C-alpha cells in the first residue's frame, strides 16, 4: 500500500514536473525571441550611433568649409578694395598731370588742338577689348578714338562691333 501511494505520488510529481518543463520550455522560446529582438535593436542602435557620428563629422566639415569660404570672400573684398584704391590713385595722378605740349585742355581731357577725323581704317572688337586696348594697339589717343565714334557705348563693347580709327 505504501508502495502504491509512493508510486501514485511519483506519477503525480512526474506529471507536475512535465507540466513545469513544458511551461519553462515555452518561456525559454519567448526569451529566445526577445533576445533576437534585443540583438536586432542593438544593431539598429549601433547603426544609428554610426550615422550620428557621421552627421557630426559632416557638420564639422561644413562649418570648416563655411569659414574657408567666408575667409575667401574677405580676401576677395580686400583685393577689390586694393584695386579700387589703385584705380583712384591712378585717376588722381592722371588728373593732376599737365597737358602735353601743343595740345589744348578741353575739360581737362587733353584732346588735341584740331578735332580728330576718322581715317579709312576700322577695327573689329574682339573678346576682352576695351577702348584703351584698341587705342594702344592702333597707336592713337583714346580721346580721339572716342571722339570719332560718338555712337559707341565704351562701357558695353560687343564682339564683332566695328570701331572707326582716327587719322594719325
């Protein structure tokens, strides 16, 4: 009888153990699923951290480029100011220069005593030409060149435009 009771108790304990084992097995499967999700989240966090680091590096690079661009603009502005100063100095020194011998000073421009007359030559404007370049290349006075071409806007020369050359 004791053996039967002990046998029944053993069967009961085995059934309880089997039930608990099944329950633990289910919980273990849930834990493994959670572990997989945690590992996935850790991977995503690692990727996000790397992206944040890349973004910080990019922000630093952009800030450095902004500083360099600003410095370059400052340098260009300073160069423009230097050129402007030099141009004003040249203008002032030219305005103070006495008129050459044998010429009248009409309005301080140093034009020749006789009015200039257009010669038979014409010049075709090239890219980069200015009135000064045209006058120098043709050996004539800039004021005479301007006088024989009253219809030309010297601030807006066009490539292919024809300019009359004054007689020498």
